[in-house]
C-alpha cells in the first residue's frame, strides 16, 4: 500500500488509503482573484496570511501555494510566499506552478519535503521537472495528460499516469512519491465523468499502487448547489481509492463529506475526529460565547 510522506520543518503528513483523506487547502492562489493577485504583486501578503490561518483552523492538512500572476516575477513571489507561509504554519505545503524556474526557487527555500504541483506526461515536461523532484527529494503530482491533450477514455489517462510513474522510477523517484491527478471533468458537460474518474481511481490503487488527488470543485462546474455535489463526489471518490484533494476547507459541506467518508472507510478510528468536530462542545460554547457553528459561518463568509 502506497504511503506518500510530505513534511514541513515540524510536521509530517502521510497520504494513503489506510490514512484519513488528506485535505489540501486551495486558497493561496491568485488565479481568478484579482485583488489577491494585485496584493501579491505589490508585496502585500495580508490576505495570504488570513487565508493560511483560516484554512488550517478549518482542518486543512496541507496548503497549496501558487503565485501565478501575469507579468509578475513568479519565481521570486512564490519563494517569498512559501517562506512567509512556513512562518505562519507548520503544515506541509504543495508548491504549485507551471513554470519550472518558479518550482526550483520554491524548492530551494522550502524547509522539509514538499509536494510539487505538477508534472504532466509530455516528454519535455518530464525531463524538466523530474530531475528537480529527485534533486530536492520531493513528492510530485502527476497529471494524466500528455502531448495529445486530455483523453475522454479513462484507460488512456491511466496509461499516461503509468508512463509518468515509470519515467519517475527511471530517475530514481519511488512511486510512493507520485500522487496521480486523474483529471476530473465537469459532470455537467460530460455525463460519464464521475464513472470515468472512479474507474481510473480503482486502477491507480489496485494496479499502479499510487496515491491520488484532484481539484475537487471541477466536477460541479456550471451546476447549481456545487457544494452538495462536491461533497458527494469526494465521499464517493474516497471509496474508490482517492486519497487527497485540493479544495477550499472553509466550505463545510465538502469537509463534512470527507470526514463522513473517513468514518465509513474506517480511517477515522472509533469515529473520534467526527465526534470531536460535530458533538463535543468547545469551551466557548459551554461559556455561552462564540460556538462552532458561529465560527463556521464566519469562515464561510470570509471564503465567499
């Protein structure tokens, strides 16, 4: 059974089918957030600081850090953001960039063993990214598309994932350090997208013996009640072998779906995490102060 280990300077997270589902917070990303992009480009990290604290308090096990800002010095901004985030929290990080130079700058300043997001199946990209993964002893997200694009055939996407795993092993990278993204397609546009990704997840677990992840909100794009659909998807994906996902942990329905899946899959021993979150009153509640539901509502407003 694959165990992907990532660390910060203080904390270790193990991703695996016998472990609780790993929540990777997505909020430190300026894509689609003009205000955050402008702030980061100007050296203002106040929103980043708030997002770090809020996501960890909401239950994120890891944080994804992205600094993709058009016309900005992405390598420098990404490195600075990583250093700041590691001062604020001890959870491990996912270093997220499509620019190889930015990935290397992030790896240079990172304290611990990060997850790198990402490498694809294109030969050129593999030969650019995999040597960095080996050099810095990192783990990496393997996205199952290549020069031909994203196939609607789940078996083709599986073969791309297999190619990346084999090429990584050629570079001396064990498959425990590969976390495959099978590419979740919008269910509103492709009616079989759910069945397709569940099919791939089972093969990744049973045949390739690797861990997996995804951008969880992709499945519900364009549909109403996205949080409800995302929550159901995450629970079903977990039961089919998915071991982590990149999502907004301030969205309570998604987190509830994940924690429920942990209970039902037996990775929440004696249901302790579920009980702690949903039954035990906090000291503030007992004293008549701000309760858990109040805090969740405050986080929800902050995330919107």
